[in-house]
């Protein structure tokens, strides 16, 4: 076994590897970019070395920098995690030349599966079922379009070197093929440095079921059962679970045997995942093989009781697999939810900012949190916006679902938008609970999963007012205690005033609306004049700063996080943001109307789809931005004219930067 390993990755996966290495008595070496100098994985490792600027291409994706640190630190092996260099054959070869063990499969296996086209040919020879499609080397657009027409629509365009939904487009008719091909190639080139694509028949209601495989250098190979990863947005996994709902033992055996055959066909060693599409009739088709550990590997660990990172380290050091196939068994059910900094209501647009408040649910035998961030850390433009992986386990799927819903309700994140409420909506959906879902689940149930924004409820307004009043009272008591005259009337927080009702008026901005609440001071608390009527409230703040509130006899616990004038009210998995409005402070402001289209996030301009002077309709694509390795299309907010474009292709823009001047339809020249 190794004495010291270097982890060529960051964030939660680096922290995950460090945890297992520490359990085995292995020292760890971390690498970090300028942006990650204060990151959690840097603090956890035994040693850490700076390797370059924030952009991954200038730091984490530079093999020579990684290997230089490995030599300087005396690391015997490199664990690549997932993403970055984990499936880079050149990096694996460079490790071999340097005499450093690459904790992953042989270079030949990475190359074989690195090209989706080559992988399909190998799987065909190994008698692994394939989806009808085109995996050839000829990338002529006319040939690809003609082939798509022959396969029949819908057709899926996929980057041959891709993964994570990047370089992937679904085309429903021949008229949209050319634009989809151009977008897929552009995104593939930016993400993988290879813009080649393949075509597949697009199954309309498939399940995404993958098999975890493991092999050692002695010729042993096993599978550790399946994971269902069908709940996806933009072809990226959101929820994963093991075992797959509705899976029969016969189908499990057949898929497991096919996955092991796929691994043996390429001389595989180490951890790998063979991904299949499972059709409604029980047919399954090879999709791709990921030659690395997967993001969702914890659900397999939870149902098997095995540490897959430990397996990786043992196999890489030359040991045989810890278990034979007959020694592996499924125990219970596990579900993983990926907590992302993103805005589901805006097509899951990444959210950038500081984690001003972060409180995950308590970990236990039933709840596990894999994360690489702490309260106060930043979610930046440079890396994946995942905050954490929430993994739950119970003896049955129904029990695991209850654990998931409860843990999501306890998860508190303030400072960035998150998908927590969206995940809770999925977990609560009757069809998901019944196991009736496929990869189109989110789109099919969009109306329920993406509800319209609603105004702050009376409960939210009451909690906000009560929290502000109680905190003012606490501050006043502190000031009085420090004062020479602690009984001076200026320290009172009872709202007392001469010849008048003791009350205070709060004005909140709730999205685009203003809401006023009058708080009347009473001996037993406060009487609030809310939109829905009067309500008597009282409460206190506990040692953690949480609000213990009594609202008209109904008791609630909430967390109110204040940052300047912003108040975020968090209670049982839902959060609502209000702005405490001071009319005097904002007296000179006025709303600015139309005429500007701004960047919704920091990013890079990769395509301009219109020219100045173009007359466009609402929804017309105008600009394509790349942020966090994904493309985002910005469309016209209404009918009008593109008056002026302020940036060119390749420009890096900040959130809120004015991209172009836009004239409304009513202002068109006659």
C-alpha cells in the first residue's frame, strides 16, 4: 500500500479521497489554484501546493504542474478523482513515465472508452447491446444530417469525447439539425478539445441505469449492482439511487454480466461505470463507459457497505479485489441528491456568490454529506457549482424517501440560489415515489416542479418582523448594559411614545412588490397587521440564533439570515428573500426601464447570433455564453430591434454587464 498519494482534483471529491486515505494511514498531497487557496480540501490534506491561476486550463488541467508537485512531495501515486484529468490517457502515460502510479485504469482502456465511437465498436464485438446510430470517423455535416434522416428522428448528437451532458443535443426534425450540430461541436471543442460527434436514435422514455464494475490486475472482475440515474436536467444527473426501482433479479444479472463483459473486453483494472439505457420493454443498450469513479458512487457504498475509494487504492497498489461476486449483496436502499448553486426557475442557471449561511442536516447512519465547501466559501465561475452531495439510506425505498425529504427540509443555504426546493418537489412527487419515471421526468412534470413565484405568506412576513424586533431588543439590552445609565428611556424597545400608539411600520420589498406590516407592541408580544389580517406573535432567539416563534398559537422554528437589508427566511426546506426597505435611504431611486439586456452570470461570449439592427421576436436566440463549462443561450425578452452589441466573441463579462442595447417593438422606426 502507498505511504503518500497526490490528489489531482479539488472540492468534494478531493475531500472524499482524503477521508479514506486518512483511514488507511496514507498521507495526502493537495494541489490548488489561486482561487482555491483557502479551500476545504487544502485545509484537510497533509500537504498542499499552489499550481496556477483560477482557470482550470491554467492549473488543474496542466499535467506537468501536477507531476512536478508529485515529484517534489514524494507522492508515490496520483488519484485523479473525477473530471479534470481523470480520463486523460496522456496524463496516465505521463504518470507511468515518471514512475508514479496512476490510480485508475490502464491507458489502453482509457483510450478505448475515451472515444464513444470506438467504444461502440468494441462493445459490438463483445456482444453488448447497442442503440442504433452512427459512430464513424467521417464528420461531414451533410453526411451526418443524411444519416440522422435515415436513422429517424428524434436523434441524439453526442460528443465522442464527452460526458456530463456537454456537447449533447436532441434533434426532433431535420430542420433543426445543422444548428444543433454546430452547438454540440462548439461545446465539445471548448470542453474536451475534440469537436467530433456521434449520432444515436433517441429513445423517448428510457431509464438511465448504470452498473458499477471493478477489476484487478490478477484478472478478477465483479459488478457492485446498479444505480438509477434517470432524474436529469440538461442531460446531467440530479438524483441517483441504488438499487434501481422495479429492477428484477434476472435483469440485474443480465446487465451486470454485460457490464463485466465490457470491462473484460478492454482489459480493465480499477473502478469503472458502464452506463445503459433501459427501454420500457426491458431491453437495455450500452451508452458509454466512464473509466473513473462516478459522482454518484456513495449510493453504491451505502447499499454494499464497501468503500470504493479504498478498493481503488488497494487495486492500484497491486492487491486483489477485496470481495468476490458471491460475497457482494444489496442491503437497503440509498438515494443521492446533488445540492447545486443554481436557479431552477431560470433553466438551472448557475448561481455565483458567497455561502453566507450554510447548515447541512446532521450526519448519521442514515444521512451522509459529501462536500468541499464551508460557510463563508465562494461559489465561483471557474468550477462546477455543486455545493454538496446529500446521501440517505434506509432499509426500504419508502424509508429512504422519507429520510431524503426530511434531510432536504433541514438543509439551509443562503447567499446563492440553490436547487433544494426543486429537489424536495421531485422527492415529494407521487410518480417519483411510485418509481414511475424516466429521463424525461422533469420536463413531463414541469408545471408541478417549477411552480410560479408566490408572494411572501403572512407566516414569512411575521417571522421576518419578529426576528428583526427580537434582534433589536437584544442589541438594546447590550447597549443598556454597557451604558452609564442603563435605565435611560432611549434604551427601551417597547415602542413607547408620548401621546400615541406604540407601533412600528416595516416596509419590505418582495420581488417587485412593496409590503407594509405594522407591529403594535403588546405586553405579551406584538400584534402584527398583516395582509391576511391581525396576528399576535411572540418568540425568542436560541443560542444558535434560530427563531422560536409563536404565531397566533402555532409554533415554528425558523432561521432568518440577514445581510445588510436582505433577509432570507428559512423554514423546513423553503426559503424566501425579503428586503427591509428604508424609504429615506432610497428616496432618490427610480426604476430604470427597458433598453438593456444584461449578462445573467459571469461568463464568456462564445457566439453572437444576431447583428446590430436585426429585428427580432420575443424568444429569439441572441447570444450564447459559456459559464461553468456549459453553454447558456440568452434570448430576446420581447419583440424589438437589436440597437447595439457591446461585446465580441471571446470576451469575458461580469454578471450584470450590458451585452446589447435593445429597442422595444413600440419604438421601431416607421
